[in-house]
C-alpha cells in the first residue's frame, strides 16, 4: 500500500516541495565534481609514476625500482575514493525517485 501521493492530501501523506526535488540533484552534481577531481588526481599520480620509472631507466640505476611507497599508497587511496563515489552515485538514484524526480544519467 502506498502512503504518499504528490498533489493529494491523505492521512499518511507528506508534502514534497520543489526544494526537496532539487536537493538530490545538487548533491549529485557535487559528487560528480568530486569524482572528476579524483580521476584527474589519479591521472596525475599515474603520470608521476611513469616519469619516475623513465628517470630510473635514463639514470641506469640497475633493476627498476618501484615508485616510492607514498605515491603507490596515494594511487590506491584515489582508486578507493573513486570506487566509493561511484558507488554512492549508483545507489543514490532511489533518493530522486523517492521525492518524485527521475534520475538523469
């Protein structure tokens, strides 16, 4: 049984305002902006790793040493944050549906 209808007042209804419909979209835009920033930072970190490896090859330091641990951990952190934001965006679509707005991909 559905207890809510937009535009009709019944005993178990709640009001949905324009702001209620806009909030999920505003939050989604912020997550998309954060995702873009994380992806750009990941690209930069991977670029640093490639440059590091190329510099080692030029200096002929013997066997290739891996990139510094801090860079490796930073890349792992960025990948983790990207997965988290993607998961939030993927699973948050129902919020927009709950307030009467269709999710836009």
